[in-house]
């Protein structure tokens, strides 16, 4: 009746007896084991390895973890038996299936590693990055790893997703954190001035220049980081010079002949498809590959559904503090905002929450306080969904919406379970299904 497999072998290693559990655990019939030597059974792959053979060699108790023919993990202990004359006479071996235990252990380690990652992730939250989605979590983890190296990084993503914030994190968490971090928007400076802004100029270089000349932004960023935002807007003639700076690590001021060594980390960003611009001959291919050593792509907010509520909460709190108000946001208002496309991404969300805090007369921000264009957008989205969504997709989206709203209000899976009339494990399972991370389960 014992579920553990039990073997009895002679001191020479011949199988003498085993119980029924042996045949089930090792997936064999009696004829395949009884009367055979343990080394023969090892050769046939029934035991890999045989604990009895180890007991024969060491004459002491031995415990190992090994596998049966189908790959199940087994814990086996072999015990040598000695008679009253201390003569080695038998080996008794017990085996049990620990596959499930090993899997649980691996899952536990995986959960622990995930929690460790979340703890490091929380550090980024204090630096102004608010996120709850797996996609953004991956961006932050990559940012953390790249902070420790000096590689050139290209940050891509739609306008307003937070490319500048990620660039700041790369600098703040890197070895150059105590040195300058200089930002330049390549699309905001007139084409006739951008070269002198980047590389500086010598005295008398052009009419209206300073008598003593001027350092450029690359020199200002010496030993630190230079962030070239909207790099796609850099004129082609300047792209050639930037490529030369990256390759030779030196610059020459406008009107100068002397080369100045430069030690800066270059981070660039764009909301355009640079490879498409390369095909259109509007961006140099060699510069593209020099800048795109390590890419970081930040997904748009509409693809980071789980980030919307934390961003709303954070910005509401910040604007309440800034404006000395105590506004709250109704759950129905949040439901509408969750359906909005957010074409301006995080920047748009920040502006809309500030606008709502300022313009809402009462203490609770209701759906009617939202701008009309949000309703127009959400109605179009609802219509598109109704036209293409299956019943299953509609139900899953509604379930996710209800879960997010309930979790936003209740803040714990147990409270959500009580409100929705389902078990707490069901809530945890559904939150995991939709990528909504809870910390109390």
C-alpha cells in the first residue's frame, strides 16, 4: 500500500524484490528488473544513475535526485544493511516522485526573482516613471541594465511616451551621473545655428559671434551625456559631422582648425521611423547604425492599458498638491478614460488631469467634466470594437475593465473578491491573465 517505491538488492547489486509502486514509478514490469544487476539496469536506462551502485561503492547511505525513463524527477535513498557480524548483505532503496515539488520550487524561485525585479522597478517609480504594465516593466529593466554600460542608445516611440524621461534615467543611474547631462532638440534650432550650437565656434567665426568664441554642447557635456532629441530632424550636412564625431571622438569648432577630444555618452531619440527615412535618402544609413547600437522602444500608452490608472492616480495626487485641492475621480470617469486612445500618450494624460483638476467645480471629477473630444474618440472605438470583436473578446474586455475598476477602488484582491462575489484565487488568476499585477496575493 506504500506509495514510495521500495527495492531490495543483494550486496552484489542483484535486484531481489520490489513493491508494486516500483513498477508504476519507473514504468517497468517485474521481468525488466528482478534478477538483474543494477549496472545492467543503468545501461538500459531504467536507473540514471542507480543509487544502489553508489551504496555498493561507498558502503554508506546515499541520497540522489535522478530521473525515470519519461523524465520525472525522483528522490532516491539507498541504505546498506549489515548483519550481526558487520557483513554487508543487502541494499534497501526507497524512491518517490518529486517532480511536482521541483516544479513548485522552480515556480517559487521564479516568483522570488520577479519580486526582486519589482523591487528594483519601484526605484524607477521614484524617478518619475509610473508604470504597471509588463511592456513598460521590460523597458525599465532594459534601461537599468544599459545604465551600467556606456553604449550608444537610440530611444524610439511616439511623441509624449516619455523618451526624455528614459534618457534621464540612463544618465542618473550610470557611471556618468555626477557629470553634465545636456539635452538638445534637433528640431527646435534653426538649421543655420545648429552646427555652432553642437560644436561651438571660434572668435570671429561669423558676423554677430561672440568675441571670445563659444563652447558647443558637446564640450559642455564633456565626461557626461548628450541627449539628441528628435535626431531625425538633423540636417544631412550635420549628420555627416555627427558621424565623424562618433567615429573619431573629437570635434572641431566652427571657424576653427584644432580638434578637441570629446568623451561623452550619446543618447538619441526620435518619433520617426529612421529606417524609412534611410530608404528615402533623408537620413544617413551609416549614422543610423552608429546611433542604433542598442535600441529602446517605448510602446504607446494605448498598448499599455495597465499603466493608465496608475498614471491617473499619480498625476491627480501631484496636481492636487500643486493646486492645493482635494479632487477625486469617479470610477465611471476612469472607465471612459480607459477607452480613450491617448494619441498624445503620457504627456496628454498629464495635461488632461491638470485640466480636469482646474476646471471641475466639485470635489469629484465626473464623466460630464471630460472634454467632448474624449467621448467622440471612445464612441468611435466602441463602434469599431462592436464591428470586429467576437463575443468572447467583448466579454474578456468587459471583465478586464470591471477588474481594473474594482482593484482601483479596493486596492486588494480579497476586497475585490468580496465585491464581485468570486473567490480570491479567481481574482488573482484573472488579474494575472490580463497582466494586472497585484502585490497582496
